[in-house]
C-alpha cells in the first residue's frame, strides 16, 4: 500500500472544484466578480452537509442550545451600539501612479507593491456594505449588510429567554450570510466579500468564562477531527492581547494547514459582557439575566465560537484530497467523511442491457429515498469508479448479470477499493452501517468478501 | 368530535408566533426595521424543515434535477442582460403634504391615502438594492443585491451542463436570500424586503413548454397538499397576458387562502428562452444546448416554479392553526405535518423525582439522536400537553412511575389526544412509523391502546 500524498496545491484543488462542479467563479460569463464564488451541484451538497453536521452537533444533540435565523438587514442602531460603525475600519491607501488600492497595515514599505509608485495618505474605510432601504437615497434610510451574524443573536437575547425558558449556561446558534467589503480578498473561497457563517453565542455566568472558553475550544477542534480533518493539520493560535478586536477579552483561533499555509478556520472569542452591555446602554432595554437560585440580576458573559462555512468547505476539500499511484495511473480521490461527502452512494450497472439497467434503476430509486445517490451507466466500470473516487463518494454499488440470478450486488469502498457482496435485501441496512463507520468486512447475513484490493491484480 | 375552526386572523397568528418563539420583529429593541423579521428557535426549525422537504422532493428524490448555491452579489451586467436594471421598476409618488410615499399603480385616486394631500408626479424607481464593492463609492463599483435567485442559475447553465452531463429535460434548483426594495411591504412575513426563495429552472425543448408548465403546476400544488395544506385552501390564478412580467410567456400562481385573503404562494412562469438568449447576446458566450440525438443546436425553454420560504412558512402556520373547545377551555393546536413540525417529539416525565427524571432523560437522549426533541418537566402534565399542542409537536412520550417497573412508556398523539403504551425497546421504531404517517393504533409487539380521548372523561 503506497502512502498517500498528504497535501494539495491550490491550483489543483481549484481546477478539480471547477471541473467536477464543486465551485465556479461567480458571474463567470461576464468576467466574474472579484472573489465571488458559486457552488455547483456537488458544492451545494458539500456545504449543506457541513451545515447539517454543525447544526446536529451544536443544537440537535445538545440540551443547552437553540437556533435562530435573523435578518441580514438590521436597524443601523445595532451597528452603532456594537461598535462596528466606528471601529470596523481598515486603513486604505491608493497608489498615485497606478491607482491600485491597498490595506496600509498589510504593506511592508510605503511604496506600491505593484508598480513601486507613491501612496496617498491612509484613510479609514468601513468594511460594512451600505445600502438604502426605501426609495430615496438619503442619510435617514441607510442600512448595512451585516458583517457578522452575532449581533442578530445579541439583540434577540431577551426574546429567546422569554420564549424558551432556557437557563444559564446556554447558547444560541445561527447559520447565515455575512458581508464584508474587504480591500484584500483571495485564496479561492477562503476570503470573499460575501460569506456564510456558523456562529454560537454561549451565555454564561461571569467568572466561569475561562473554563467555558477552554471547553468550546476543545469541543470545536474535536468537531473537525470527528468529521475527517486530520489532527496534525489543525492547531490553535492565541491572539496577542494588543491585537484583540474591540469587543474581545481573549481570542484563540482554530487554524488549519490550508494549501496556502496555516490560517484561521474558526475563531473562539471571549466577548465578555461587551455586546449585551452596549445594547442595553444604547437601546435602553434591559438585557439582564435573573438567576432565581441566587436572586441575582446580571449581564451574562459570552463565549463565541465563530466558524466559516466556506473556509470549512475549503478545509474539508483540501484535507480529503489524495493522490495514489495505482497501477500505471494516478488515482485521485477525496477521502471525505461519509457525513460530509456530497454523494453517499453511486449505483453502477455493469452494462446498459435492458434487464440489467432496469434492475439497477430499481436499486437506485430505492436508495435515493434515504441518501443523495447517483446513477451512472456510462463508460467502463473502472472509469466510473475513478469518477466517484474523485468526487468522494464513499461507496459504489455494482449490479452485474449475476445479480439478476442471485439477487446480490457488490459494495465497493472508496478508500480501500475492497469489495463485498451482499443480498439485495440487506443492502440498505449494510450501507447504513458502513456510512455510520462500520468496517466493510463486517458482513450482513448472506454476505461475503468479494475482492480484497491489495491481493487483486487488475483494476 | 367538534369541528375545528378553519381559519385564523393575522393578529392571533402573529401573537402566537411571537409568544412561542417562531417569529420576532427584527432589531426589536431598536424599534425594528420596517417589515424585517427574525425567526426564533421554533421558526428556524420550521423553515429548515420546509427547505429540507422541498430539497428532498425536487432534487434528492428526482433523477432530473441538481442543486446550486450562487452568490447574492453578482456582476451587474447580469442585471443589464436580464432586463432587471431597466424594467424592475415601480412608479413612485410622494405626498407633498405628509411626505409619505406610495406606489402610484396601487392607488385608487390621485390623493394621499393617509392625509388626502396632493401627490408629486410619478417617477420610476428600481427595486434592486444598490451597494458598492470596493472602497470607493463610484459608478464603476456599483453592485446590486439580487432580486431573484434565478439569474444565478441561468448564468451557470453551461457550467452545470459541462460538469453533470445532464440532458434535457432537466432542472437546476436553489434556495437562497433575495432582496427587493419594495415601497409597500407588510402582512407579517408575507412580503418583506429581504426574503428567501426556493426556485427551480426546468430546461426543456421548445415546443414542449405547455406540457411541462402543466406538469410543474400540478406537481408544486401537490407538494403543499402532501405536506399538510388543505386542498380547499389552495387554488390557481392565471395572470392575464397584458400583465405578464417582461420575461414571461405565461404565468400561473399557486394561491393560498392567507389570513388576509387569497394571495400568491408560488409562481409558475414560462420564461421561454428569454434569459438564456439575453445572456448569450450580452456576454457573447453561447448558452446553447446540443441535442446529440437530433444533431440540433438550440436555446432551451425554461419553466420556473418559484416559491417563497417565508410565505410558505406563513401558509403552513395558518393552515395548521386550530382551535378546539376542550372541556371548559379552548385547545389551540398547530396541526403540522410531521415533516414540517419544528419539534417531532416531547419527552415528559410525570414527576421530577430523581429516578423518574433520570429514566426520562435517558429516553430523551436516545431520541434526540434521531429527531429534534424537547424535554419538559415543568408544570402539570395537562399544561405540558397544551404547550406542545400549541407549537405543533406531533407526539408526546410520557414517562410515569409504572415505566420504572414495566419499561413501558405512553405515546400521546397531538391531533386526537389518543394514547398508546409501548415497550421502551419499541419506542424508536414506533415513533418512526407514526411520524411517517402510520395510524396510532397500529401497535408494536407488546403495545396496547391506553386511552381513547373521546371516551375519556378527564384531561
């Protein structure tokens, strides 16, 4: 067994994503829109699976969490109170010669990195997208596209308390689009102006924040490992105190070894009571919590694990990418965790002959009631296995002429290429168990080991 | 059995939604933002279920559909080509006296409906939200928030063809936020400036469009019925030819009897080849389809079933709302279809006594691995049943002292209030079957009918 190549460069990944329908440049026929991306038929399923796995882990399987879905356009007082209007600014400079624009704090020396020209004085630039609600473009109708989903949670804190009877510690989580008018974007879907967040605001008693911070850091790091990211490609990065965002008491990132280097995958922040206090002050509405046990009123602290759907997708793609020498060829496969894989199963009839095709179609129709399944009857079986490997489908079900006689089909595993043969009546249960992580060679009644790849001599 | 009240007025529904955490006014602590809404802990689950049911029906269980997830910010040439820049305009007038603004085409007479004042001349107002990508507010950097998800599909038509090998007829579907700067909004979540769409673009051979139009109209209407909307609350409305949108050859709405009256739930449009033709002309990139069987190149026609997530949510809420006289009280319940219900099961221990609570917690922990489940041990059992009725939970599982001895629990059905008692080992399978639509009185091994409500004499 040859060791798989551990890494992938960005170019290769972007090319696969585009070729197989994971990610396309947005508005491509019009020359695109800077750092804007569309998710194709496989990409949308990948993203859905990531979001679903997150929702299940942080909400459905927990006792202390509820979800929320707040709007992108909010009253702009929200951003006055949160400090984003004043402080979410980047220092901008422009080259006097070629007119390219740069973030002053990212430049090594005061010369244009592109042409060496002189730069203008820096001016502060707010990264919130501004628009107007209502028909007149006037100051009074300015609204912003939210730069984070978090504030939608804070301003609803009291609403959630009133309607759910949750007691501390408890969390509110939401998934949604946010927008930042970044001067510098790039690295494929890693940083774009429009992105999707998965944010948790976990409310706790002041004084318990350090312990909950550690809890969530560990919990969130583990989530990536559970869903297939290699532990050695993950690390943590503690933000130095002088570089913390205006709302943060502490911030530690879960970082991932992306194709372009180590970078933030998720940020865990201790926001203290900053946000609830600010909203209380500016709105005049109390966002206090009453603890009946101790008869205390106080503003809770909050720990915020904030993840990006797009950069999670990039991490899952990069980490799954594998090249293996296979006979005279190179086998490319995406070793996705079954929960993350866009397709769970492919049904492949060995031939297009009428009776075989009909049998395979029945198998397909039955399986897709449970999972996202593909049917493929083109080209040689070897080529079709490679197609499924390259998009990360964990299992192929092959229907051959013998199936018509013995009502048995072959299950082929993506990672090992090993195969077992099972009665059709056991197929669904077996696939269900394998997708849940059971070893391929645990056989159902009537099942048998069919082909062990390392002993096989042809593809 | 008393006949359920068939309808609900908007005020009652808004009040329930707010009280129980379905929908809150957005940015409420700051006085809100006109017609902007946030979905609370139950609302977000309701919306997720609607989207999931749609995705399953239109993509996963079909052979001829793929998904897509395109960005909200697109190159503005998209909107030049689609005609939205020029034609997505409303006639705006302003009252010279009180300065309120109105849509001229919605006014009966040329006087302000609010104060009777004189109105200004009408001017055309584009309903697309405008913003700037990049740090300078200049004409060249103008981008729009998409007013429909459809165009993201059309501009990716060739990308999808190339990566999926789909052949006509086939469809592309997506769910996502769209934005329209409406002058007139209102009717709760029925019409807001920010809303979520579920759109299908179904590509077909020209000449087969009428037949596919009828197919999708029937299919989509049936989807609502399958998921619990009463057939008699649904109808269709054919748009008169002179009122069709600029891209449409025909348009027929699925309309629903909302609390405020009959209104559009979903629009089915025959967009012909308008969009693909326009994008071909403006981008210079061919969006033709090659039919290998007939050796023809042509631009496909498209049928578009376009649904709103928010107004679907409103329809599901309104249709589920029921009031029933029950003893001396009024029982309020939401008769959601199990697939749509935010919570599937509630686990209710009869008392908080230690051993009973622990047993019930175990049942709860086990069930929530499968479904969204709530645990509730407050107040009397009767009050807890009413709580679950009011949020539409299809089944309650009651754990009593006898459960500790005989390992059996009670399943109580929301709509009939009937109860069966089943061995704990059969609970998951039984609930799964009931949530799938099986009659409550089909009993698992060892199960028995426990309480038939119409024969019972106390709550």
